[in-house]
């Protein structure tokens, strides 16, 4: 049995204080972070929403806010690990994921893409070649394309694990 997940998340750029920009678990910039209670990793937040939607779960905020307010968790990788625990408990594994980033800035280089794919693959228990990441600038049409914010969409496929007989 297969299940498909779709997730989305968006954040404004932080204007008041310097904060690192973290995408897919990788630090991209030291000063262009995103507004959020957590590290603001919009890529991993979108991924969490896709994972949760695939198993009929709730959006990230319904459980990550508790992790933040009650335990002080700000590392978005811990949010992914939590939902991956639910995926595994239900007998599923991730097959692949496709991630689309909409943002005018920053320019993400090949090294950063490779780093994101490696980190995401490790978090999901799949090879980095099963993680696709694309970027579009939106040509100034949206706040994302004007450099004011970032938006990410994620799709993924889950497969029921089978036992070897």
C-alpha cells in the first residue's frame, strides 16, 4: 500500500535581528533567517506537513508548538524525527520526496543543495538521490518572488513495509 503526502510552509524573513538561515538542516546564511519560534527551517517544516498529511495527521503547528513551548525544542530536525517515529510505528517508510522552494533570495549553491539532500535523506532513511529539490524565483510576482519571504511545497511517497518471508 502507498500513501502520498503534500506539505506547504512559508515564513517572512527576519528583519529585526540577525538569525542564520537554515534550509533542509543546512546553514545557508548567517544573517538572513526566517521569522519563527524555531530555527525557521521552512524546508523541514513543509516536509513535516507532507509526512503528517500522508498518514492523515495534523499540521506541524499542532504538535511542534508543544515541543517548543514545553520542551524548548527549536531544531526542526527534531520535528522531522518525531513525525518519522509515527510513520515507522504505522509500518511505513518513505520512498522519495520532491521539494520546491519559491524565493528570490538567497542564491543557493550546488554544495548547499547536496548538503540538504544528504541531511533530508538521512532524516527520512532514504538515499540522497531520492530527494529532489528545485527552486523558482517567482519573478517578483509574489512576496516570495520579491525577496520578502520563502515558501516551500513538498510531496512524498510512503510505502507499507513488508516482512521478508
